[in-house]
């Protein structure tokens, strides 16, 4: 399918004289099953196509068709049965961001124009097909309006010009997060879908980054402004030159396509690779390696604890931000080992998860083919009743590429966060307001009450109201306020992956450390060198053995690189940041994925690409 195609109705169309049959013939020649007409801020293209077909149909009814017109109508009907043509538009939002809206084929032109008017496209610009139409709706409003109208919402060429995910764009991080994570947005159209670079857009939005927790469907489209590719400029694509394959259940339809975009199965779309091996989602995942959102197990047998390791990952993903467990594949070179009887293994895994993971956790298990082998895929959603535990007592979390047992502070934070999300506890400002309301009520009640019995009854009711309005003071807020977790200054936020040693205390001859996880801002207290995990142990060792000397650091403004080295096949960086009060914060074990500017300027080798 190619869901981003312009027509003769766009002002920047490059092949004057082209006809709709020329346009559709090219779609057929390229083997496209689904196409979308997405002209700039107009639906004049789809209107002209429909008008031409309706004219020929009227002539047929009146028995006035010439031979060439009969051939044209027959071709329109033949192509219409072969290709699903979706009406839509490419809308220019505030600040020039481009958004694609796609709609069912039965949507009328009047309905489509009404949506454009709701998006503040001026009436006198509706037929112009221009990218510039004045002050229009903002990005989030556009998402909402198109979604409410029943459309599919796609951020056009998100990583390129006029795209909402452009890197190094002078917008705040929260703006980019909202533009790419909004619940009304179905997919991102990207120009590097087949790239294996570590900076590929699909990898960036795969759910592994804490500030971008929603994994996004990523597709590609030609954004063709011509029928045939420009031979003098490889970037000026023609129809069908950048295509996405989609796996649908049932007949090809708008509803089936939308269902894929609304699902959590990200293996149902892939870039079309002509004259090459088809895209292999398992191979792609293996190349990325284990991470906070995916893990690999060659076997899931009970012997040797292999099944237990799979279940541990399931629990860890549920307690963190969800993820995928692959069974039958490792990250070693060569074809995957595969699973001999996938159906039997799926039944066994379901039974084990149902019997050993509490509370109940709904996972999706299916089989994918990779290099001739069957590999099982367990898709684990972020849990809604955290913490989840294995065998009634073991609570696991996902830390980078490992599933680890949660320590006390992490378990407390899981419980607090779960209570906040469920509304069973009230955040501090709400508690204070509730307490004030309760106090005011008690004062009014005492003025109205007369007699000892009535006063006692009112006092008792007030105490009950206080108890209901003010949760136990031992239950605190689940998380710190945004920004409180890191001491960013002058707009420089800390990296988003790594750890920081916040505080050190000594009791009874033992040093206890408070560790901050840069991924989510949570802190864990009372960590010792003996109890520390691998990255924590490294951070503590560096903190003790190699404390930073501000006089010897080569500062770039107020940030600097202390050291970098490869560990376990991945390069990690130790950064330092200084503040106006001369204090410093050291961020240990930062990876490339956790670096935005200015930290990216320190990356070396492939990380810097």
C-alpha cells in the first residue's frame, strides 16, 4: 500500500497533462492494492476523479458513450475492483507540520471539505492544493478532529521536512513528545523505515525511551508529486517507489487497515523490499538485541531454569513498560534455533503464565517465521495491576537488557504508582484541599450542632470524613514532579538512560547509597556495594574511586565527558554537569539512546552517526 500520493490537484504536482487513468495505471503497474489521494489541504483531486467516473456513468445510462469513453469507463471499473482508493488530504498545521487524514471510500466530498473547514482551511483555499493556507489548527487539534471524524491519523514524513519528529528542531521536549505520542495519532510515516541505523526513526519510537513510552506504528509512503520517478533526482519519487506491506485479516478495507493501526501488533506492517528478501521482524529484533522492551530465549524447557527465565521476563515487562519475549531465537549470528512444535509450546506457555503469574496478566502469544524457523513471540502489555509477581513472591523489573528482582524501594514505588493510577490514593495537593474542605465542614457543623449528643455525633462524622478524604500519611506520592528528578539547568536536561549517585550515608561502618534511575527518575535508597546491580555497582565504584575534579575537567559550557568504554558490546558514557552553585552531577553508564543535545556532541564512532 502507498498511503501518501499526490495528484494533479496539488499545486506542486510535477507532471502537467497527466490523467487519472495514467495515475491509476501506474498504481496497478507497481502492484499496489491500496492507495490514498492526499493532496495539500484539498480534496479537489478525489472530487475530480469521482466527477469523471460519474460523467461516464451518466453517459452510459443515456446511451451516449463513444467507443473511447466506453473503454475508459471499463478501465475505471476494472481498476476500481483491483485497487482500494482511499480519499484523504495532507493538512498543513500550525508551524507548517504536515498531517495525513485518510477516510473510508464512501466518504463524500462534502464531508471531507467540512473537515478541512473545521481545521481552519479558508473556504477560498479549498481548491488550491497549496501547502500554504494561512493560520490553521494546531497539531493536536488536527489529530483530534480527524480522529473524531472517523479517519486514520498519520504524521506525514515525521522525521523529515515539516515532520513532527524532526530531530534538533527548536521546540521543547514536551512538545515533541505530545506530537508523537498523542492517543489520537495512529501512525508515523517515516523516510528511513528500512534503515538499520541505531538512529532510525522506528527504533527511536519503539517504546524503549521513557519519555516516549508509546510504541508507534511506523510506515512509509512515496509522497509522490509525479507519476514516474525523476531520473535526475533520486529523492523525487514516483507512485509506488516507497511502499508499505500490511497483513490484514479478511478483505482489504479501510476498517481492516485502521484495525491494524489501533492494535499492538507491530509485525503486521513492514517496508516492501522489491527483488530482495522480505522484511524479517525477528531478524530485525535480533539485530537490535535485548533491551528494556525485548528479550530472547533459545529454549523454554523446564530443565536448567529456561522456562523460569522466560516467565521472569514476562513479569518484568509487565511491571515496567511492556515488551516482547522471543522464544526460539538468540542474538547469536546465524539462523534462529526455532521451536519444534509451536502450537504445543504456545499452550504450555499460556498455562504457565496463567498459573504462576499473579494477578492475572493477558498476553498475546503467536508464531513468526524467520529464516525457515518458527519463533514464538510473547507480547506483554504494561500491567494495570502492578506489581505482578512470579510464584506469589518474586517481583521482577526490567533494567536495560536484564530482568532483576525488585528491591524494597522499587516495590514501594510500584505500589504507590498503581494506587495513584487507580485513584485509591490522592496526590498531595488534592489531599490538602480535601483536608481543608473537611476542616471547613467540621467548623460549620460545630456551629450548627446543639447539645452534647448532637456534637458528639457530628464530631464522629467529621472524623470519618477526614479519614476518607486524607489517605494514610505513610502512603506518599508515587513519583516526583517532572523535572525534580534531575537538576537540569539553562535548558540542559540530563540524559534519559543511566544512573546517578545522589547521596551517601555511613551507618555501622557500611556505606549506603541513594541511586537515581535516569530512565524514570525513581530513586532507590540503602543500596550497598554488595547489594548493587551491575550498573549500580559500576556507578558506586566510580563514585568512590574516581570522583570528578572540576579543575581537570574539559568543560563544554557546563557539561563534559568523563570517560567512555565498551561494556558487553555496548558503549557507555559517564557525563558530568555543573550548576551555578558549583555543585556537580555525574551520570554513569549512559547509552547513545539516552543522549539528546548537548550530550550527543560527545558520542564517538557509530553512536555519533
